[in-house]
C-alpha cells in the first residue's frame, strides 16, 4: 500500500479488532482530569521527551509559582525555566511557552482559546501548529482531549507498536502516521485506542525486548507472526 493511499477495509477491520482486544485486556481508560485548551497545550509541551509524572510535577510547580498564565507570560524567563525544570529541556520549553503565550495575546487579545471549539478539527489543528514547539502530536492531544474534536495523537510508543502490528507501512513517517491511523480507527474510539496502544507499548511491546509471550495481540501482529514463521523454517 502506498503512503498516500487510503487504508483498505481489511486494515480497518484489523484496527477494530485490535481496539476491541485491548479494551478486553486493559479495560477502558480515562484521560486524566480535563484541562482547558491552553492548559492542555502547555501541559503537552511540558510532556515532550519526558514521562507523565515529571510533566505533572512541572505543570503544578508552574501553577503554584504564578497566579495566572499572564503572569507566566510576563515572568522573568529564568523563573519559568526553574519552575518547569522537572520536565527536562527546561531551557527550551520555558522560552517556547512564554513566546507562545505572547503570540496568542498579540493575535487574540487574551489567553482564552475557547474560540477553537467553533473551528473544524483541521482548521483548529492548523492554527495550533503555527507555534514553535507545537507539532501534530501536541495539537492532536489538545483537539482530542480538551476540545473534544476527533484527532489521533501518535507518540513514540504508538508509532513503534503500529509498525510491528502492521497497521502502517514500515517507512511511513510519524507525521504521516497521524492521519493514516486516524483513517483506520473509528473517531469515537480515538481516545481509548490512543491510551491503550500507549499502555501496550509501555508494558508489553517494549522497544528493545518486547514481551510477546504475554501480548494479547499475537495473532494480529505481523512482526510476531513473521518471526514465528522464520523460527519454524
């Protein structure tokens, strides 16, 4: 299948089976406490290249030290960097967050992003991705989990797992995988599928040593089936 082709019905059927199997195995997960679009945007920037715990610590420190997002915007850059240090890459993330806040204020007159609710998903995504440090994954998380707009975020776990399962072509880029996987899964399943695929990648389909013997998707996994066949020959 070419990179630009629409997924065929067999692949969509496989994606639905994977979704259902993971719900049976892990249950139906729920996103953490919903945040406003601006808060979700900043939280997701903090989450880049770190884990959820460090992200949450950095986010809470930012909220504790500054009474408003306007205060974060106007603060001494070093104070913001120090507050978010637990998230890592603070010297990059701090200036990006402040620049984003200044740009939103300049364009909109305030830091209220509720206007995005009135936009179509693709329009809202394009608006968010104009900012430095906001890629397709960050924008998709804001759309899906804060604005309630169908979008399928792809992180490193989902990218790895989807390749092994055969849900995407091997050479497809992470950026291309967002729209490709969104076309495979039903929009109403995006949130649960996203969270369960991440859990699969964190607990079972590990990067270096996947725990294939306990994986609930053995029979649906192209990589596992190929290796099993090679061992039998």
